[in-house]
């Protein structure tokens, strides 16, 4: 018998990688993940993607998290919003001036995935509440961890319950099946300032100390469908 592990409280997608995202009530999910999630990124002249860190694929570009993005019902053109939440007319021109980098442009995903790891991140309210207790001086909410799904778990659910899902399949919404694989390895983006959230290094310190820098459940999409706020998620 399927075990209900929670109810979807929030759905998020991030149309432009490393910027603030948009909350949505219902969304299609396919093999790539939530429709439009990380479909665009800020790409520099060397082909690296704007991020909060430097790696083989990513280039640290401070300030992206102070911006936000949204798609609405269209996937062909994202809307970029400045730090005050105002839409910008020409995203590429704005980004070049804002980042002081003449080689950047807003680019749609092509052969190279924009995802850091796997396409869907699920975070429970039990784990988020633990972070609030572990870092009481910080302003904590789900935006620090950039989940796609914030799952409201029953009272008494232990923090990091997501670890118990790995290797199992979650089912929810209309036909969606998610194969849970592992947790995200967290970086300084969890501590970075963004609108309404000041810099908070104590958050990452708490997660590193208590849970080896890991937090959430990352999943691959085993079957497409649609997810909506209020849907139950169960383990098969």
C-alpha cells in the first residue's frame, strides 16, 4: 500500500538559472523536469553558465540571486526582473551593464544541461523547520534552498526524512512518478543575500555540521504528468 509522505504546499521554477524563481499553482512535468525550469541561463563568452560558484561548467557571477525571472504561460521568452522587481526591456543589455561583463547573454538551453545535478528537488517542511531551529539568528525560508517542490509533512516528521526516500519512487498529481536518487550538496548560495533575505553564513554551517552539507531529495522523472499545489505525494 502506498505511503502518503506529504502534501505539496508550494511549487517553484527558476526560468533563468541562479536568479530568483516564480511560484506556480500547477505545472506540467516531463523528462527534463518542471516545464521551463532552468530553461535559460546567463552564458559568458567561454560558454560557462552564471552561477554562485566556479566549476568546469559554471562561472560565479555575484548579483544574479538579487534578480528574479518568470515565464508565465510562455516558454519562448523569459521575463527578467531587476532587484526592485521591475521587468527589464532588454535582458542581455541589462545583464551586461549590471554584471559589468560585456561577454554575457541570456541563452536558452541547448546541448548542455543547465541543471547542476538532477532535474527535480523536493524539500520537506520538517527539514526546513529544523534549519530555522539550528540557525535561529538567520532569516530562513524555502528560497534559500531553491526547491521545485516544498512538501508539507505531517506533525512529528523528523528532519532529513528525505534521506529515507532514496531508491524509492514518489507518485503524485496526474501521473507523475519521481525516482529519488540523492540529496543536493549545498554551497554558499544558501547563505547569499537576496530580496528579503540577508546574508546568513550560519545556515550553511549548520547544514555542514549536522548533515554533511546535504539537504533535500533530488529526483529523476520516471513518468510525466502534472503537479498541483494540494496534491498528495506518496511512496510506492
